[in-house]
């Protein structure tokens, strides 16, 4: 998203994301909002609870100390979300979700095995990554690795809000470069010794991430604020990708079979297609023939109905 007058009001915006996929709305659960908290209480559902571990020092889940939120959904079934306390080593995001299936069993959703494990952090890519490279930095680091503070904004019987605050550095043109049109924004900067590096500087971008939980809702509400008000207009050219992460949403270990794949692409000429497994069974880690068809950007997959 370019930093331009269209967003002058004022480069501060909020993205809301309902985490339906993670919590199985596609599996037949009732849409949030259909049952009030009072009705659920009357039917015997318990209150929302936060488990912060012994002495409030954090509950150990998947190698992190977490604040685990426990609430009852629209069907009065218990759900949980473990939010890791950030320690600059892939914290500051959700490390586990659990929810009850229609057969009475509990599904646990844990992080993937790669370095992107967890869910609910941010990532942003510069249009010209050399601006960051010239400072010896990555232009799009995983936000889960940034030092962050965490805070229980509000905890009530039926509602709770949890917040992470961090600084995600962006690199852009200086005010002088903008005023004097010293270089084009796509000018490649060849390291710290490049004469044009003087026209590039570092801008702080404070980020606030909030999770809201409520009795009677199947899904938490995730929202984020990116604040580039400290950068001059047109200084930073960056996209924003959030919520970001990698979770084993089928509740398995990656060995389950794949029932189908939906592929889309950011390229305007690309075909958006879906494939359903009818012959050879694939695992989530297996290569798929569709990878030879235009290298699609997004590839959501779903499992066999029997796994729901």
C-alpha cells in the first residue's frame, strides 16, 4: 500500500479479520452473533476465563509462556486460544487453538514446523527491498520476531481484549529526497557505500494488534493498527500482510490426506482454479501437479470430510 494522499487521513488504519478458518465455521458451526451471552449463561455455559499459569507467570504451551483464553461458542462448546508472551523468538501471536467437534472430541491446532509457526502476527514487504538491504536489514521480517509488549486490556465475564504492541521498522525516502526529487523510489541502492543511500532513512512504524474474545462467538476478532504518521507523505512504499502465520488447521501432524486445493494468483492474467483429489492421494507436504500451472500465489487446502 503506497503512502499517498489517498490515505492521508492519516496513514493510520485498521484491518479486522474474523478467524473463521481456524475455528471450523466451514465445519457446520453456527455463525457468531446468533446467540446472546445471557442466553448461553442461562443454558449452563460457563464464564470466559484467562489461564495465565502458576502465579500468573504464563501457561506453558508449545514451548512458550502464554495467556490462554477459554470461552464458550454459539453452541455452548468450549474453545481456547493461547496467546504467547513475546520474547523476541517468534512470540507475540497465537500458539494454539482448540475447539470441540460435533462428535464431542476436541481438536487442537498447533503451529507448523517451519519458522513461520504461530498465527496473528504481521509481515510487510517494501516495494524496493534494497532500501532495507543497504542498512543490513531484511525488508520483510516476520513480525513474530519483533520485541513486543503484551497487555490484558479488558477481562470480563463474557468479553476480553488482549493487545500486543511492537515497532516494525520501515525504510523510505528522506524528506529532502522527496522535496528535491533526488532519486526515484525504485532506484536500487547497492549497499551502505552507495552515494544514493543518503536519500534513504529509517522510519518507525508502531503496530498495535488486538484479539477480542466473547461468549457466544465462535471466533475471536483480530484487528491491527499500522501507524506511519511519523513518515512524510510518499516516503514509504510497502504492502501489509496480516494476520500472518502457519498453523496445522486440520489438527494433525501434516500427514493427513488432502481432499482438494484451491489456487489463486495475484497476477491479473492468471486463472483461478480448484482441484479435487480423485486419484492419487496427496499429503499436505507433497508436490501437486497444479504447481506447474502458473505458480499460483495462494493455495488453500482442505481435508477429507471424515476428518471434520
